[in-house]
C-alpha cells in the first residue's frame, strides 16, 4: 500500500486520578496520535509519551520533532506491504522508540484493515482473551491505597501492582498483604533504588510478591543481576530493556527472571514480538506493560498480549481506570474474570471517535506524500 498521508496530533486528556510514581506525578495525559492514510483507509497508532523525560527520555516535544522531521518523511510516499516494512523504513533513526511505536502501530492497523485481519492475527496472537491487572500509583496514605486496591480487586483484576519508592515500600507491602493475603501482588520501583539497598529490598521476600519491577537504574543490567542473586522475589525488567539487544544482554547476565515488554518502550510491535520470541525460547516469562494509553495504544497492547509467551497479567486496565471517556468505541472494559477480550475486527478492531479526538487535540499537522 502506498502511504498517501501521515497525520500527527498532540492530545491532552485529563486523568480520572493523578498517577504518582517514584519519578513524578501526572494529572493530564499528554500523548500523540498518528494516522496513516491509504486507499481510503486510515490506520491509527499512539506514541504514548508524556510531558517530561522522567520514565524515559522521550517527551511530547521530542516525539513531535522526530515524527515530523524524520519518521513521517521516511514513510510517507513509500510502499508498505508488511508491517515490518514500516520498522525497516524507520530503522535509520536511532532510539526514539515511543515515536516509532506511534507510526509503526498505525501501519499495523492500516494493513490489518486492508487484509480484513485483526492486529492480533497479523502478529500471530493465539489468545482470544488476555489476563489483565491494574497498576496503582503512590497514594496519600496507606488507608487510601487499601481502599483503591479493594475497589480494583472487587472489579476482578487478575493482579495488583503498586508503585514503591524509599519511604513507601516494605511497611506498605506488609499492610497490603495483611489485608489481601491471596491477591497476586507485585511492586514497581521505577528505578528508585541502588544495589546498596539490596538488604532492604530482601525484606520484601517474605510477602510472596510475584515480582519486583525495575528496582535499579533505568540503564543498568549488571547490578540487577547481582540483586536478583540476593533476592528470592523474581526481578522484572522494564526501563532497562529498550531493545532486542538489551533483552539478549539481560538474558545473558541473568538480570531478572521476567521482562515487561511494552511495545512503546522497545520501538514497536515488530521488536516487541522479537523480544517475546527470544524470551519464549529462553523460558523467560513476559507480560505487557502500559503507559496510560488511550484506547488506540491500548488496542495495540491488547493485541500484543495475545501472543503465546505473554503468560502473566498485563498492565492493561479498562479505559475508565484512566479516562472519563475514551477516544475509541467500544471502550476497553475488563471482564469479571480478570481478562480483557482481544478485539477481533479488522485492524485495531475498535472505532476511533473523531469528535472526541478533535476535542482533545491541542496541535495537529499533516505530511503528504508526492
Ligand atoms: C511502568 N506504567 O510500568 C509505567 C510507568 C509509566 C502503568 O505503571 C505518563 C504518566 C506516562 C505515567 C509512562 C504503569 C507514563 C506514566 C509510564 C507511567 O513503569
Ligand atoms: Mg514499570
């Protein structure tokens, strides 16, 4: 298919609840939507970046710049017959993975629509429903946290993830465990600790956590390997795995026993699948993380999570957990059994509501092929 047009839009959506992690607090979701047009079809993708370079280095500003000046010009006016073609066209750009995900994902949606296949089918997904969990930010008090967990646990989510940081960790986990003795529970530190904290982190071992996610530096693999040797709790890598090469290094070093594969963080669905294949082969469990995506990015995450190696529940909550109203129809809703149904219609399988997209757009631009 000849890519006739690429459109990028910067959206602002208020969050239902502020989301607080060890790296900061977000009240309004800033994200970028990418649309690709060909033969009367529009494919959608999301570059689920954020206002500042806190989770990783990209921002709305860098994604906008790189999409507009480099990625879109490299893809518009080109023939694309397989989704991997988009990844190949963007390969000359180093890094900027979230920006790449936005454009690549839009091409997957476009090609799925053209072939009458869902993105999940195109990827080789095998599961009609995927297990989903919820990620809960740092709360003003333990009582508030317990109440929030209670609400989500009652909704049926398959596991609970809480954010930790120094001063909000072992004692909080102890009290959560006391109240919810049977809940599959995990913690995410978003790089808030150092190897010198290993003894402190080992105190978490007695609470039966399914994993501790990204305890150490965002670019570290060596210290994570040492930490994993000192913990019974499985270490899960998030920020430290931005590429297939990093995943290979993590496996070689034993930096963790689990990898959270976010398509945005690794630069697209093609790389996400490659890391999945590597981990499946190596017997490393994986799951699909999230970056507070709108329904567009959420749809791609759900599709990826239907691959056979995604055996652990993902950070894929219902749309209502983050947004007053989603920009897609139907919105994503978790089933009572803690799963989410993978859309089976062509492409992302949900309809993008243009009136809501327009209402949330603060900036838009179109690149046209010649
Ligand atoms: C994580 N996600 O696993 C990330 C953190 C993250 C659901 O816990 C804007 C606001 C962008 C908050 C990107 C979850 C973000 C964000 C990532 C949080 O580490
Ligand atoms: Mg994480």
